[in-house]
C-alpha cells in the first residue's frame, strides 16, 4: 500500500473497478461469506448483515484510499475486468450473494451452491461470452 500522500492517477471509478481484484479484497469477500451464511442460518439478521457487508466496505475503502492499483490496471486480470466487469455483472454477483443468504435463512441448503454458481458465472462472463 502507498502512503496517503501519494497521488494516484486513477479516477475513483477506476479504483472502484480494480480494487475488486486485489487479493486482500477477494479474501475478505470470500472469507466473510460462510460465517455470514452461518449467522443467517441462525437468524440474527442484523448481525448477519453487519458481518456480510461491514468488513467488505471497510477493506474496499482502505484499499481504494491507500493501495497502488496501477499495477492491477495493467495486469491481464485488470484488462479482463475492464472489458467484462459491467454494473450488470456486479449486480449479478450481489444477486448470487443474496441467493446464498436467502438459502441460509430459509434453511434451503441447495440455494447456497446455486448462489455460488451465479457469482462464479458472473466473474467468468467475459470468458463465457467474450466481446
């Protein structure tokens, strides 16, 4: 990560795009999913929401503020998400998470892998449907 005084040439939208592929961000999002699903299974709704979203939002804010995302922009993965990570794809990823959370809440275990598949397919949209 860079110091807060380092000036990045990336615009906010670019930071919002490229921070999604930083390993810390990915590990946070993946790492909180299953504890959050457990909480939704047990029905403490507010705690489940907090665990689902607060760590991800905090890591996003810190990464977008302090991390040097320029190398990610120039990477193969950066080029891939620039082409394929539209707002629709982000919405599909969120839909997949919602499906998993609803599955946990309703104790419909089969919805959890369905949600995982939705998230994976959203990430792979550019591979499945190249432009």
